[in-house]
C-alpha cells in the first residue's frame, strides 16, 4: 500500500480491503486459516495491518485466485516459503532433471 503521499505504519482492515479488493470478512477468515497472517490489534481491539501483513494478503490472494489453489494448497506453499523449503525443492528438481537428462543421453548413445 505504498501509494502517493505519506506512507503509514499501520492500516485498518477497511483500508486493506479497499486496496486489495477483498471483503473484510474474507480477510478475517484468512487470519483463521493462515498462521502467517496475524495483524496486530490496537488498544481498541481493531486490526492494525503492516506492509508485511498486506504483502502476505496479496500473496494469499494470488495463490487462491490466480493460481487456483485450495486453502490447504496455499497453506503448504506459504509454509514452504517460510521455511525455505521451496529453495530446496527447486534444487532437488534441478538435480532430478540433470539425472534424467544424463539417463536419456545414455539411452540414446546405446
């Protein structure tokens, strides 16, 4: 939410709703489903979203709406990203591809 003007430290759920195009009830529901999304609450008990919280909301929206993942699938992706396991999976896939390419070369040589 870095538009023109002064950037804020905290945003209300209404501001986040307007910026992301998501209803407030969806944001509240996602808080129950995604451990990564935990906006602070101010003294009055109102949610106070940070830029990082908004980044997470946008990532969840992308995974669910654009990629078509289920809640469980999006949870797994976020969990893997948090733990750095995503990088390990990529390395494993690259290594597997190399192995398969070497095997294919061997078969073609015979």
